[in-house]
C-alpha cells in the first residue's frame, strides 16, 4: 500500500535521513520518498499506517495529514 503523509518540521537532508530511518525501523523493506519543499513523505509499505505515523512522530516530526494513494 502507498501512503502519503503531510509532515511539518522537515527542513534539510538530516530530516530526510531521520524520517527514512525511522520508517525503515518499522519496515526494513519500505520504499520512502521525501519531498522537503512540499512537506510530503510517500511510503510504500505493508506496515500499518499508525505504525508508520508513530515512527515519524517518534523521530520528532509532526504528521498533519495522511492519505492512502
């Protein structure tokens, strides 16, 4: 399943790495794309959406919206 998260607080490549690593700790096979300018994180994963959202939150960023694509 592909999920798109609108995320606040990301501003640099460190943020991209932190979010990507946090998601991959929940699902090592996840495909993650981060668009800093748009504040979007697109994840292709079999993990539950809540688990992925929690991973982003735990990394220190705020998920403001979630959409399945």
